[in-house]
C-alpha cells in the first residue's frame, strides 16, 4: 500500500510541476492545488497508519495502547488544508482581477503590460 501511495505522490508532484510551468494562470492555480494535495498525502503517508486503533487513551491508563496512529501528522494536514484553501481563494481573486484589468490569462502577455 505504501508503494501505491509513493507512486501516486510522485505522479501528483510531476503533474503539479508540469502545470506550474504552463503559460496559463488557470493552470498555475491548478498546479498549486495539486501540489498542496500531493504534499498533504506525503505527510499522511510518512505519519503511517494502523487500522482500527485510534490514538485514544482509555479510562484508567496514562498512555494509549500500542500500536496506534500518531495524531500529529493528521493535525498538520488539517491545518495545511485550511491554509491552502485560503491561499487558493486569494489566488483565484487575484487571478480574476488580473484577467479583468488585462483581458488575458497568458503569463507572457501579462509580463508585457509591466513596461
């Protein structure tokens, strides 16, 4: 299962880099989204997982029974999802405003308007 996740993460990173190198700003935004999701999946995979054993401390014990899932990577992923949603919303508003004022989504044509 870890090998499948590794292949999926590699494909997602490759597709994200491909989209980031395109001229269209819409493809750039999709590349950012795909890159953030690939990073979240990477963190989740590194954190590991055990089926049917949550990291809960039962009544009368001081520590959870082993083996259990480390909750820190999952908390980091939840935080990263919220942050990436905020960045995506800001990027989409910025992209919309740039398209309204310039009239194109081509990054090379946007660069020509700086002169």
